[in-house]
C-alpha cells in the first residue's frame, strides 16, 4: 500500500510538472512569475532546527530555480521594472520572472545575495522595518525555539499560556518535534500578534533566562542593505513595521502606522527603495488596502498563481517556495502547474 501511494504521488507530481511546463511554454500572452522566498539556509544550518519548514530554502535549490527559469526562456526582472513597463504600455517580455524575499532575513545577504550576483538576477526584499538593525526576531521563531528545546511544564509558569495551543494533552511533557511545533504556531494564529508578543515580552521580563529569542542577529542591518543595493541588484519594499497581520488590527492609527510608517522608515534607509507593499500573511482589510493604494504602486499577496498583463497591481500573485515544494526542478514545475490549474 505504501508503494502504491508513493507511485501515485510520483505520477501526480509528474503530471503537474508537465502541465506547468506546457502552460508556461505555450502561453499566448506575456506572463510574470513571482518566486517568493523567506529564509535561505544551507542544509545543516543550525537555524533550521528552530524554523518552520515552509520558510526555508537551501542555497543550491535557489540556484536550481534560477537555472530552470532561465532554461524556460524567462527574463529575470525587477518587480518594479515590470510594473513600470506595463504602465507605460511598452512591450513586456513573453515570460518574466521576479524574485522576492519576505521579512528581511540576514541569511538573504549571506547565502542568497552571492547567488543573485553570480547569476545576475535582481530581487526585491520586503523589509519589516522596525526589526532592521536589531537582535529581535519574529514571534513564531521565538515560540518554535522554546517548544522544541524544553517541555512547557519546565519552561516556567510564564509560558503556560501556550498549553491550549499544543498538539495534544501530553505535549507539555517533552520537547515538541519541529512538525508539532509548527502545528502549534498555526493554532496560535487565532490570536492577534500584539497579544502573542505581549505574552512573550512579559515572560522574558519575568524570566530572562527563559527568553527564546535566540542569540545573535537574524535580521538584516543597514550596512548589509547598503551593500546589496550598491549594484542595483537588490531593491527594498515594505512589509509593515512589525509584521502585524493587518486584518487583526482594531486601532486605525496602528493600521496606518504599520502601512505608511513602514514606507517612511524605508525612505530613511536610503537607496534601493521601491513603493511596493507586501501584505503580512496575505491579510488585509478594505481600510488597509486603501492606505496601500494611496501611497504605494503595487502590492504582493500570498495568493498562488502567475500574473498576466491585466492583473490588479495591488493583488499580485506569487509562488511561495521552500525545500518541500520545490527541492527539484520537477517539484518546482509541479508547484507552478498546481498554482495555475
């Protein structure tokens, strides 16, 4: 039975890959494919032990993606350049590919940027501006490190608020696997970000030794931003100030600050800034979208698919990639095929 399931899975992936390849090669109008990444980490990098699997891509996999897209005839292009060409009614390449990196991880500079340089491929990094130049990190990483490092019942009373979100009643008796901790992260998303961060901040203050933020810096600093922008290969868009999910914000002033204040922060950073927004977790409200439309040229979503010439610029679709869904050329083509079915 296991063999049959494996064979069926292989056939489905193969069929989707062929479908994706055919749709791309036989498209009758210009297409923009946006490939999205988060963390770029070598296979045995220690940060992989405390990161959601759907967030991580190996450097060699990133390079393989670039080679595959070029072999399909795709023209690597800055996202804002494609938008500019479209707005000016100039001819678009038959197949364009734009690379985007969400959140602004330091490993984008360490492992992705050298590949982008060697392959001469441009990219847009969407920054969470108030984390730049800090040793802070996002709450999922803090929670993941805690849950996979020790049982909750040993973490102290300040972390017991996490118990209802664990996979099962016995989960507080031993450290969770990365898969179990990932499940807990998804359950925690029923809470708003400010509540989660307040819990973690209070726990850190009550028991600094239990702080699961990690050691060192994981987010880009200004020196790295400047270096990547120096040859105009990397440009920077907005991903809010604190990565709050915008549909969970009740305060209009906070919503405005996260969206508009983020662009103000970016403009202070200096060169390489483009007025393109990226919705955290893909979430937005009507009020939030109006703020984005008033100040930005376009916005990226988490919706899967390619972009034709008539795509709403504030509803750009992307393919979110990681080792699990695109570790080989066949899997990448299958992910593209599935996304455009």
